């Protein structure tokens, strides 16, 4: 399969929304200027919000799909990518509803693509970013790195530039995961098929992981996500499922990420609210992950 250089005319942005904040209009107004088309998939926001999104889509000539229920980020991404493929785009630039890309994100991603030597194996390019809460970069490479990218095992969904030609071979985002680790599962699946994953060294957007707060522990700053119990369930369940499936293919990823999952869960106790409920959902997610139980649906985003 061949690769085509990403340029404005062959890139379609896909954004999944659910109860977005008041800054959505400003972010959409920026994104529509970066790409040829913007597709918004809304996962059943309340009526007043849906009306606002519909108005913005008409004003900005955005392709909008309003789901009748919250179908999760994986299914919504699949819906958006399917539309992009049907419209003939070569690339999909994926964003979370709260991510704010820089004006030159497309040019920077295209530059990294052109410099990467194995374009026929490049599944996607992730965007480094500044955390909205701490102001820190996601990744700060060492001075010895002389490329504009670093190879990664996984990258987050937001800011990812996806090669749609290769997406057909890699397959869909995993619908049953619903929300968390959807991006990691896709990346690991791509790597299992021989594709490469890279991340730009330069931060190309600002992005926030949950309602994060920064705390001092033993003189070091740590970021606490403050995710809801709903999210803790899916983070734990899907992480355990991935760890089981990729233990022998990606042992370093599994061991490292499980260690940090344990640390994150321990830090719930001293730093987060509704501790008992969140720990309870972590254990339910652990059990369902170990048993690969996807029947249970925890679909109450208001469960804090």
C-alpha cells in the first residue's frame, strides 16, 4: 500500500463530542481552517447542547451526526472514519472536544511524515502536547535524539493523524471498549500487523486528561486525573483486557503501564473525592477485565 503526503485538501478532521464546554465554538472555528472538512459525531448531548452543536455545524459547514444515545468514543470514531473514507479522504485528524490545536499542526505533521523513512509502514502520527493543567509537555525528548519524532508503542487519540488507507487493514476501533484505552488498543493492534507509531517531538496542541490537579509528593509534582468512577471502571477493565492480550507481544508496555495503573489507583485515596465509590468500580473493572466480561455496561457519566 502507498502513502500520500498529508495536506489540507486530503485531510478530514473527526471530533467526538458529549456535553462540550462553552469553548467548543472557538476550537471548532480553528479546526475548520486547518483541514478540508470537519466531521462531528455527538454522543447524545442534552437537547440544548445538541441545538448549539447543530447551529455551529450549519454556520461552519461541518458534517454532523447526532447519535440517539451515547455509543461511546470507539463507535463514534468508527462512524466518523467511515464517513471520511466514503468521502475519499486519505487522512483523518482526530480530536477530543477539549483539545486546542496549534495553527500549524497540519504543516508540522506533514513535515514529520515526509522525514519518516518508512512511510509505507506508518499507521499514524501522534501529536505531542502541553497539558492544560500543568503546562508541561507530554514528552520531553533528550538532546541525543536528532529526529523530529520518537517511535512509540501507543499514543492518545486526540491529535492523531490517521492513514485511512492503512486503517482498512488494521481494522476498526474496538467498539466494546466504549471509552478508555480505545487509542492504545488501536495502536497495539497496528503494531501487531507490522505498522509503526510515532509521536512528534514538538507540542502541537494543548490537551487535558480529565479534571486534573497537580500535587506535591516528596518534593515532586504529580498530576491527578480526578476521573469519575465511571471512567475508573473502563480504564481498569480495558487495561486488564489489553494486558492479557498483549503480554507476550508487548511485555514492556504491559508491565510499565500496569505499574502506573497501580500507582494511579493508590493515589485516588489521598487526593480524590468519592474514594470508596471509585475504588469499588476499580475492583469491578478488574474482575470484568480478568474475565473479559463486556456484558456489564457502566453508562452513567454523572457517577462521580
